[in-house]
C-alpha cells in the first residue's frame, strides 16, 4: 500500500500529470503550517550554547537526493585536514526515539539504515535522536572538532555555520509545487540562501543563475552480503552469465540504481520497495534458489542478518569537482580558526 501511494505521488510530482485539485488545495495549508513551525522553532532557539561548528547537508525535496554520499565525502575531506567530524541524524523511520551512538554493527531497526551505513563507511561517531539538537549536544560532549547534520535544512533553530543543499539532477524540483501537490518541502527560493548546491548527476533543468557542483556516484566492486567475497564487475558478469539476477532497491530514486546496473552491463529484474523499507525474509520468497540478488549498500546493511544466498551489494564512491573540495577545505579551516 505504501509503495503504491509513493508511486502515485511520484507520477504527479515528477511526471507530466498535473496534481489533482485536492492536493493543490492542501498546498497553501502545508505552506502556512511550515511557516508557523519555522517561526516557532526560530524563536525557541533550539540550538544554544553549542561549541562546535555545524554543517547541515539537506534538500528541499521530499525523498532521497544523495545527501548520505555527500556526508561521507565531507567526512573524508575533514579527516584529510586533520579535523575530527561527528554526524547527527534523526534516523528517519527507525523504531524508538532515544538518543544513541550508532556503530557499524548496530541494528538498523533501532538506529535507521542511513546512520548505520554512515558509521560503517566513515568511521566517524554517529548519533541519532528524535530531536536533532539532542544528537548534536551528545556529539559536542565527545572529542570532536565538527558536527555534520545528515538532513535538517528545514530544522529551525540550528543556526548552522554552513548549509549545503543536494538536488537529484534527474528529478530536479519536479513540478515545482510544495507538498503534497509537489515534492518541495519549502519554496525554491530557499536555494538562494544556502552556501552551496550539489546535484547528484547533471541538472539539465537547472534554473538560470544558480551555481551548482555536480556529484557523480561511481560504483565500486561488488561485495557479497556476508562480506566474504569481492568481485570486479567483469568477474560478477562472468560468474552469473545466463543466471537471472534480481535488483532490489528501497531508496529515494531506485531508478538511478537500476540505470547504474545497466551501464555496468548487468541486466536485472527490478524490485522496488518504499524508501527506508525494513526487509523481511518474506520479501525474497518469490526469488527462486540459485538466482542472484543485487542491491545498494543502504539495502545491504538491513539485509546482512538474513541468510540470503547469491546476494551482493554495490558500494558507490563520490566524485566531485576539485573546486568543490577546495571550497570546502578552505571553509573548514576558516571555521576551525574562528572557533578557537
């Protein structure tokens, strides 16, 4: 039911179909509520007395856009500069509302899939909390130099030192409507007030006057779900030549993953699940024994406890222009100097 609803909305948000009248009627209601919450949050000054610089990586559209890979990239740049980062998140979709430190082996159901993936890939401390400010506060009690917030661009009261907005280049801003008539969490004018815009892939429909950096996601070697085997793309294609392959994805834009497999010469039957879906063994009952499964790394952290045979995942690495890296390095060093 959830997947069907998401697909129905996406057709209106990113397709040629005009959103129905009842969604358009709710758009000004959403906007009024959003403005009220923003004003209330700002006056409450949820972030007070913090001592560490804060970078927020967010988006203005609902759903995934590539924030998590960018957070990984920022952590790498910080580490290369001798800066110790920590990551704050709410752990969207997790069970529970406590504040906790996430480890690479943590349960995704209680910590969230993206926080576990970030802990696994970056080695940086990751804290999840119902209130983002609580996650930041916990990180500030650790031996760190910087906090990076995974999402939170719409979180009033954070007062970040840098805001980076990520846009899915293939989808852009969709039909340009606010929720629920369109995918926008806030008006597109917000893009003029962030410190940088990163697009996952080229944004062909980019509005004039916006400076953006294009982030490309480069697939790496395939890893078996049990982490015992790593195969190159050629080795994987040879191993599974003539064998049916099933591609599963529970991410914001699953078509991006399926397109990536096509570019790698891997033909697979797609299986789409809602973003942040927590898998059950029954989700794989329709896949016959002997056939292969391939998934994203975000899916893999949720499936690793399952005894799935012939299951693999594709990690991705970020590729950003040197100009972006230079800009971020300079900003990080400046933040370190001003906070001394």
